């Protein structure tokens, strides 16, 4: 798909849900790997026994930023065989407009992402999109993460 075709397609879809991902279980191994990668070893995430005893959640929880970091995977931004934006050679994470963590993800919970197109505009050499990412927790009313992600698409 060309840049002009994708722009027209996306402009017509502003306000629509682009996709809802499959469920992903957040297990202790993923939480521990995130702790290793970031150096955030707070007990509420990695000390299972202490978290069971002392945490208001009854056990360990995922880091909020771990939940956010699942955005590209859940959004399918990293799957070259099934691209989120056909015709795009490169997707650059440009940042966030807003970010909130209204609920915790307990280890063992399943999460999935909802992605709504908020805005699309032309930039030099490509397009910029703003998506509303909502990380839903299976069986929970409140989402775990709400963020407006900004991406730059280059052709």
C-alpha cells in the first residue's frame, strides 16, 4: 500500500478500533525477565512469598512499565509476516501523549490490547499516527494501562 493510500484509509478510520489482540498470560518468568532488563527488583514484583504475605494484591504483580512494553507485541507492530500498516518499511516509536496505570496485573493474569486510532497526519517522509492503547485484564472491570502512543511510519 502506498503512503497516500494508507493516509486516505486511516483518515477514514479515525475514531475506530484498529484491532483487539489475543490474550497473553503474564507469568512470573516474564516479570523476572523484565526486572533483570530494567534493574527494578521491587519485592512486590519478584519476591513471590513476600508478595503473598504483604501485598494488597495477594501475590506478585507485573511492573506497570512491563504492561506498557507489551504494546508493540500486542499491537502486532513487530510481525513482518502480517504488518499492522501495509506498505510501511519502518515504524518508529515517537513517544506517548498520556499514560495511566489504573489497575494492577497480577502474575497469572491474562491481558489483551485494544487499539483505537485517534489521529493521523503527514510528516516529512511518512505519516504520524496516534493510537489509544488500553490493556484489558481478563475478568477485571478496570484496565491495567491506558496510553496514547505516537508512531511514525516511513515508506
